[in-house]
C-alpha cells in the first residue's frame, strides 16, 4: 500500500480548506491555531506543494489545494461510512428516546401503544430530560426537544412550531373577565423562567401598558411539568408553549386569556447524530411521530 501522509495532517487540511480559515478550523477541531499551521506546513513539505496562499488576514487554496480538497473530503466521508457500517445500530430491538418531561407525560406516553402495536418487536425505553443529552455516551437513539434549533454537531428535523399562549384554570377565573387585562394580570402568576418565554411575557404586558417586572410570580421553574400542574389546580395564570398543553385546551381544563397568541420562539425537533437517522428503528419512529404530532397540534 502506498505510504500516505499522517491522517491528522489530512484532517487539519480538509477542515482549513473547507472553512478557508486556520482559526475556524482550530475552533472546529478543538485545537490551537498553531497546531493547524504546523500540521499543514508538514503536509506541504511532505507533498512538495503549497496548499494555501497565506496573507495577514486570510488564507486561500492554491491550485494544488483546490484539486486535493474535494478528494480528501470524499475520503473522510468514506472513512466515516466505513465506521458506521461496522458500528451500526448496537440494539436494533430497542428504541431509546430522550424526551421532555412535559411532552412525555402529556402526549407521548398516551399514544405509545399505537406505535408499539405497529412495531411489536421493538421495545421503547424513555429517558425524560429537559437537557440535550450527550449522544457520545451511546445510550440514546433519538431525542425530542422543544427549542430554538441549531443543535451543534447533530442533525435536527423540525416537526412543529406552535404559539405562546396565556392560560389559567377555570377554577381561578370565577368572576374574572378573561379579556380584561387589568383583571387577568392582577391574578397570581406562575412563571416559566426560560428566556424566550420571559421575553414573550414582557411583550404581552407591553401591549396592555403593564410593567412585567412589577408582576411578581408565586412560583418559578424552567421545568414546565410543575408549572402546568400548578396552573391546572388554579394556583395562577401561566404563559406557555401551546405544544405542551394542547389536550388541556381541548378539554377545557385550561383556558386562554386575553386572546393572546404569538408564534413561539421554540419548535419541536427530532434530534440525533445524522448517522442514527438512518437506523431502521429511528426511521420507523420518525415516520409515525411526525404526522401524528402535526395532525394533533394542527387540528
């Protein structure tokens, strides 16, 4: 077999060539910029060819670099495919899903039986968590997340984007005009401390000439589950993503207030490393989950 340059130097070249920046390549590979420069310099010496034209602020590929880059990138893709082929799906009979606490209890668990009837040989394991887990640990196949997207190093598929709404239990609203801002905003407040929700509540209050900072909450959390439970038993009103309370709105256990509804800054996503979206069990879950969620939330 022909002797090749070190894999590390080829990797550093590919990343610097792709990004046209030694600095960005260093950030991407979690190394120093000096390490990038050194490896590329050694590669150029090994090949007897300059691969980059360097200036004070930029780097550009030479003709040799431009010819070499697509071939090296394809080579790394082939290496990745080879590793994926060997590793594959370690547990093809078990689907391990990380999902939000609130979405798991309110939507997924009541409907999982239908999925399991479609795929009776596939056992589902749920790992409720509001944090995006580390897929490198290898114990999760796919995650359901409500967020702003842009999950670094992962493939994401946007499923649905709902609205932010203001809601309360009917038990809290006796003798209250649900369209009267003065009456509604004087009720006890339950607060989701997530920044996007707080910004939306501030915007809502401004519409009615109210300073949101003066409306002290009686309960705060980043976890929607206790907030929804508190709202259901009439402890206060709550601003929340409609994706999490659609069933409660349908049956009337929570009621919209002030007619307020604005597009949520968050959306429901399926998230996983790109290779795992090619696993049969993940494809099966996605093909069931996506139309089921959209059909329910859009109805």
